[in-house]
C-alpha cells in the first residue's frame, strides 16, 4: 500500500500528542513522530496557521487546539453508515453487556469502524481505526467465511498466517475447516486467537453491497458461559441492521 509522506507525517504528529498527552517542543515532537526536524517545522507551521495547533509559554511548547476534535465530532455525527447503525450496536451492547465491534475488510486486514465498550469493569478494549488480522480475529473470520471457495483458496495461497497468540490457527487447512464450522453454525468464533483470554463471536452482514462484520467480544471466562445466548442476540442484530438498509 503506497503512502503520501506528508499525510503520513501529519497524522504521526497528532498520534505523538495522543501518546504524550502534554505539550511538547518542536524537537521532542519531531523525535516522537519520527519526522525530521526540518519537515516537522514546516508541518507545525501549517497546522498553527490553520488553527489545529497553538503555542504557549516562553518555551513555545506546542499543543493541538479543539479544532480537530470539533471537526471529527461533526464528521462522525453525519456518518451515513454509523448514524443509522449506532442504536442497534448500543442495544446489542446493553443486551450482552460486552464490547461490540463493527468492522470491514480493508486490504488484507480488518478495520474497526466502531467500538461500543462493554459495561463490565473487566472488558475487551479496542478503538475505531485499529487494524486486526483477518485470520485471527472473529470479524476477519466472518469476512473470510463470506468469500466464495475460489476466492478463499486464492487468499489462503497468497497470505501467510502468522501466530498472533499461541492459539492462532496458522495452518490453512485448519483455518478452512474452522471457517466451514462457523458457516454451519451461523456465526464465527475466536477463543484466544487474537487476544489471549478473549473470546469473540462475529457474523458478516451486507449493507448496500458492502460486506461488514459485527462482533461481540469479552473475557473468555465470562463469554464461554453465554455463547449461545450472545449468538442469538448477534444474529438478531444482524437482521435488524439489514432490514434498516432495505428501506
């Protein structure tokens, strides 16, 4: 996947602030963002002029303004997909009390579009915008399971299956068999294959011709006792979402 260097570096600057959670001098910001100081200076000046950063104090420390947050919140409020699905995701979270994830395939990975945190103190945590492997995540399995036999065979031939945990399925035939079991069962499942001690259930669903994945994830010790009940809620949520987009 090709990247535009300026865009990549601009995002790295904001991610550096996310990690540090405090103002920084230009030199430290450049180091944390892994951007040459000269390039970082030019980007910072542009962001200052556009109102996305401000400087403070005699040392001229730099920190983001609220402009990026306000823009992001406005964008999210008008997301044509999430604004219609969000109530269903929250209902599913309330029914299961576990973390709910909506994702899609992007390249050879799963991109999390939305995460609704579970209601338990101990819960699976993730963030929108994260990427997860297709072969070890429940949403990834649901998306792979939606492929035709030929398309799945092509993907398995072209992609290695690295071990994410000690329980990840790294043999193509074992993964193929697991996907077939998920298809027969009506939902796909991971048990410690992507995150140790986390179990997740997922289904694929079609929205305007796009295949998405919907998952429930939580600690294995709690999820194991409620798999069938959670699966029923998950399947009902899929039916509800698909009906919304039939209208």
